[in-house]
């Protein structure tokens, strides 16, 4: 029997940047993701027949495990048809541009393209065409944004606390190169959380001072509700941006050690978008600690991405956009 799901509250044309989402839209997406998770827990989450003819192309030009595979699972769980794409075996190798690749996939039937690129705001080029009708979901653009990660992070915090206003949240590590940090800072500020930043000043941008305060980790760890660690993004560091420090030294100076974690409040949760450099930004034993939500974040990624895909589908088919 097909479960008749309630209709989504939200209709989107694309899903590109978090700043375009209103607080109401954000809360609607979180509620929808929680709704999907709840249906699933009751084994009532069923593929919807009306999605079957919706082809979604998943174009990942930068490595990914979580985002790529959870978008694929989200598409399958909704009942959409996914088009896999391997850049190494595509005509990109013959010089075809991203723009022409996306136009080609649209021409053969893709309605939605989920794209990760090393290039910041790559989608501006894709959306420049007035004849293109494909919807773009941003799965990460260089050091720009990672809006679907942000949604799953907000869902995870919401499940834990039920609210955002006044929560003390530390974002710790390589903020400068982190698209997760950029997206999360904007959303958490919009939702009224109190933000604190920590990590090497070499990997910090003063523009974040408008949203929170930079502090040594030892000064804040005991007061936070959420400790959100960030990966050291070695692949994005220019030659002059490396820090001459061993993994152990980095962990001792900037990371979440077992000793620091012991000072956290009993309700404080540990988050990390992953992949995790165990023993660098976080002690490896804390990744699966009782107060870690790192694997829960990954699980929530499927439901959050279902909410995004559904909102875009609804926008195209029933929302008149
Ligand atoms: N968090 C995240 O984006 O992980 P992946 O790079 O594996 O997709």
C-alpha cells in the first residue's frame, strides 16, 4: 500500500545558498526532515509513484562520501530516478564544460542536478541561460557554501534542544576554508544562537567577528551547548597557509581532547560534518562518545536531503515556480 504523505509546506526552484532561505522556510525544511525520519521509524516511509519519472543527475566534481551517497539514498527513498555520473568517464575529459554537461543532462531528461564543485558559486554560470529549466541543488561549492550540510546540522541541533535562540555554539577549527562554517554561521545567526569561534587565527577570517567572538578553546569549552568541530582542510590550503605543527600539537592546542571534553556540561553535544581527521581536530575516542552526534548527523543527512529534493520537486510540479 502506498502511504499518502502530507504535502510539503515549501516550494523551491533551486537550493543554492543559505542566505536566500527565510527562517520560516528553514523551520519548514527541518520539520519536514523530522517528519520523514518519524515516518521511517514507523516503517511508513514509502516511495511516491509521482516521483518516478523525475530524473536527478548527481554531479560530483570533488570527492564526497556522505553528501553524494545520502543524496542518492534520499532520491531512492522518495522514489525518484537517479542518474549517476562519473566525471572521469564523461565528456568533461574531452573538454566539455560544466555548463554544457548540465545542459546535456537536462536535454536527456534530468529535472534536477545535484552538483558539487571546487569552484565557488559555480551555479551562477549554470543559471545564466534563459532557456535552461533544470533545478540546481548545491552539494558544496569550493570554500563557498554547503547548504544541505547546514540543514542536517540544524535538524540535529533541533532534535537535541528543540530551539536555537540563545544556544551557545562553538565552531572550532579551520573556519577560513570551511564552507560548512560559512553556511552554519549564517543560519545559526538567523536562528538566534550565540556563536563562538576557536582555532588557529591563521585559519580565521575577521569577517566572522560580526557574528561571534573568537576565543581560545579552553576559555569556552565548559560553557557551550554544542561543540562543532571542523576538519583541517589540507586540500584547500595554499602554500603559505600551512601551519607547522604535528597532529598531536594541533590537537593539544586547538582540538577537542578527552580532557577538554570532560569539562563540557552534561548536556553538551559534539558535532563534526566529517570526514573526521581523528587525532587532529578531535580525539579519535570522542567520535563515537555518548554525547557525539557525528553519525546521527550523517543519518539526518538523508532526511534533510529528502526535504530539499521534495521542496524542489514541489516547486517545479505544483508550486508554480
Ligand atoms: N560532510 C561532507 O560534506 O562529507 P562528504 O565530503 O563526504 O560529502
